[in-house]
C-alpha cells in the first residue's frame, strides 16, 4: 500500500495541525529526507500545498500537477492526491500549524525543510504568477521552519530571480558569500563608482548626481548586509 493511499485512508484526523507529539528528529543520516513512512509529514506537506493552492482563490489542475511532480507522486496515486487536496482544503485550520509541525520535528534537517519550501515556491508559480498573498504565505512558512530573512531571500531568488533592491544583488555577490568577499566586492564597487572618480574619468558633470545615487545604493546595501549578519560594530 502506497504512502498516499495510507494517507487517504487515514482520514481527516491526519490533517489536524495539532495532532503531533512535537518529537524532534536529530539524526543526520538522511538529512534531506523525512523518516520512512512518516505519514504525519506527508499529511503536513499536503496540507501546506493545498492551502497554498487556494491562497489565490482556486485550486488549478496545474497546481495539483506541479505538486504531484515536485513531491514525486506516482501516477497511480494521482487520484488519491486530488482527493487528499480536497480534504485538506476543506478542513485545514491554518497553514502555520502544518509548517510548525514540520519545523519542530525536522529542525535538524534544514535540507529537507528547504526542499519543502522549494516545492511550495513551484506550486505558487504553477499558474505563471506568484501573488502577494502567496508570497506572504511562503514567508510565514519559511519563518516557521526557522529560516532567517537572508535564507528566505536566497531561496526566493533561486525561483523568481533577485529583487532589484536585494543588497546581495546590488553588490554582485551570492547570498551565502563569506563576509570577506562581500567587503572586497563593496570596496571595489565604491572605488569604481565613486562620484569623484567618475568625473575624473571624463564623465559629463550631469552624470554626477547619478553617480552619487549609485554610491549611496552600494553603501546602503553593504550596511544592510552588515546589519543582517550582526556586524554593525565590526571595523572595516
């Protein structure tokens, strides 16, 4: 009997976000996978997917198909997945409960938690657009999983591209870059884009205001990264 079939036969009890002993799993032998036959994990993931799918008001076939593909549902289980989606959509009392359940049990397996969030991003984008409601949902799940803002921004960028005001994007560095590399990138950008240097290199005077704005953007991005990393008092 497949996990999906067992889940379906388990009934609505499995979709109660409070139905968990909160037991933590600390082993790292399978750090990107849930425990074998963890029906509670499966129920929570389906609950998260169903709630996300209706965040914009309707569950589309595209979203169900993406869920089935992302979470490796066998073809013979497709009908079960659809029925499970419908059950979860009708009885879920709050997606935060599902996220907290997974986050509590698998906090020592961030690879697994990130994989779940990756899958949810793909479901959100199945219809070609990620709405503000869906983005708020994804950020809340990320917080429940214990991810900080920098991690969420990195995961989001991997699916949707960086925001124009993403400080890491402005400095041209990866979200997981070492601070020494970030500092070097900042110093190089400031050396290349300092307003005085721009003018000295022959740029028209009317470019000076733009150069000041760019330098301010670079400085603000660097300051934001330092703040996020708790390095405000660190001397450069």
